[in-house]
């Protein structure tokens, strides 16, 4: 801003005030540019908000525009302590009586002789132990914990080893199959030397784990009937026994029938429609909020365009089925322009003709929400109108920023020049003022001497 300058005793005017007033006047075009830049930056921020809101709306439309999900089915179990269920889009309506007589289990085999501790007592001096055909070699004195670690470190062995204190001062090696099912059973051949480790060999064939009596838990498959059809599985999670339904078996009881029902999930469709309504009305607030310097997007042509096109898409006619307009199934506009869902009208349409509702929403060529999804993509895709508008907006912000920087430089030079000129003028006036005083003194001196 420079050092303050005053007319040195000439008339006591603050020269710095004059300089600031001149510069303020010359800065007015720059102030206008800065105001324009702030407005464009606010618009850019609002475009980001618009993009986010459009993405939410597109996601909601996409969930309603797929034929596989628009009218879905949900599975339920009348005893979730015995069988838990979940469903996918492939599920079909039906009732299934399920009786679980046996759960799938993983083999567990426990060593027969206990060690006094897990970390210091030596249980083998060498040799090997072969588990499921894979030999685990021991090269020296080994504790129970070290033997378990050697087993777990071996690649290609689907058996986990652990050490458990089964009684005070009594530690045993426990071998557990990594997977359930009879196909994942394993055997043990013990060739450890100097060993205190042994496993039960009921049939005396020098192999442990090959008979049920050898094991703490025998490997078994799940066994059940579904509508009297026998089903077996190596796991307790069945994904293909009922199409589109996952059964998780938790309890076996041959005397109990668990009812699994797959029925149309109207609640899910209703929730997705509500999400769409919320997303649409949230987008609408951008156009209903009065435009201002902080919300210039309210008057933006891109936003106005998509708002008008969306309303047209949501009120248009689709297909030739029983329901050709969204309003006929409860999705329409209020007098104030808000999108609303009449749940009772939707439920009535679903009860009357669910296939017609499905066609209205998600038909590949005439589906309403497929059309809405496609419309939004014309604005949000990489080459869509919204990215293009944001690019043009940011380019203009950049150009204005460059103009502002250039004008700031020119104004700084202008200020420096004026300051020098006014300083020189002030100095000249000070000299004149000083000379005037000298002349006045000289005149007074001459007058007093009678000259």
C-alpha cells in the first residue's frame, strides 16, 4: 500500500487518502471480476452437489430397472435356530418342508497320551508323522507346541493342529480337518521315534482316524430331506438345494420339520421406490431454492433441463400392459411438484398383476426406470452434459483468474507510479512553502531597516 504521504505543511491534506480513493475507483472493474469468479466457484460447488444427487437418483433407478430384482422374492424360515435362510434374485415362489437328520462335521482326532506341558516336555526325538498322506518330518527333540507348529507350517495339508490342556497338567495334540464332510476325513500314521505321542487305532491296522472310534468327532456329511427328497452335502451351508436360496443348517432333529417359504418381497420393492422418491425430491430442492450468488445453479439451464426431462420420463406412457404409467401403480406428483408414492395403490397393483408392474418398471425396451436410468446417464457419463458444463465452467473460472492476476499486476504498477508522482509533487510544494517563508522573512527584515 506504500508509506503515507502528506502535503508537508502546505494544507495538511492526507495524501495517502487521495491515493487510496483513486485506486479504489480504478479497482472497480477488478472487483466485478472477483465477484463473478466467486459466483462461478459457488456454481462449481453446486455442480458437485448436483452430480452427487444425480448419482443417488441413478442408483435408485437402476435398482428398479432390472427384471431380476424389481419384483423379488424373499425366503423365510419358521425356525431360525435350526435353519437360517437368505435368497437371491433367482429365487422362485414356493414352500419347502425341510428335515435335517445330520449336520456336516469336521473330523477331530486327539492324541491319547498327555504331556506334562506344551513348551518344555519332549514328546518326540525324530522320525515323522504322516497325516492325510503328507509326512511331517521331525529332526530333533520336539515339544508338543513345536510339533503342532511343524504340522501347521506344512503346505498342502488341510488339517489344523492345536494344543489343548484337557486337564490340569495334561496337554494333548488336537488335529482338526479344515473342512467339514466325509470327503475331508484324514488318517494318521505315527512313525515318530522316542515318542510319547500316540493316537487310537481301534482296528489295529497301524492307521488312526480310519474308524469312527478313533476320533473325537467323526467327519460326516449333512443329511436332510427337502419336500421328502433326500439331500446330502459336505457343508452346512447349502446354496443349490433350493434355487436362489441359501440354507444354513444349525441343528439336526429328524423329528422336526422346518418350513422354508419363498414369497414375493413387496416390502423390498416399496423401500426401493421410497429411496427413489427421496432421491428425486432431494434433487428437486436445487431448482426450488431461489437462485443467489451462493446458489446460482438454481437458474442453470443444465439443471432445469434434466429436471424437466425427468418429470416427462416419470409421467410418460410405457408399453401396452395393464399398467402403462407410473401413476397407475401409485408413483406420481403432488400439486406442488413433489414425487410421492401411494403405498396402498402399489400394493393393490402388485396383488392384481405383479408381472404387469414388473414390465412397467423394468421391461428391456419399454421399462420406465430403465428409461430414467438411461436419461440420467446422458447427463452424468464422461461425455454427458454435466461434465461438459462443469468443464466449461472451470475453464471460465481459470480465464477470469488469469485476468484478475493481470489486473492486480497493472494496478500495483499504477499505484507505485501515482505514489511516486504525488510524492514528487508533495516535495515540490514543500520547497515552495519553505521559499515563501524565506521571502516573507526577508521582506520583514527589509521593512524594519527602513529600506
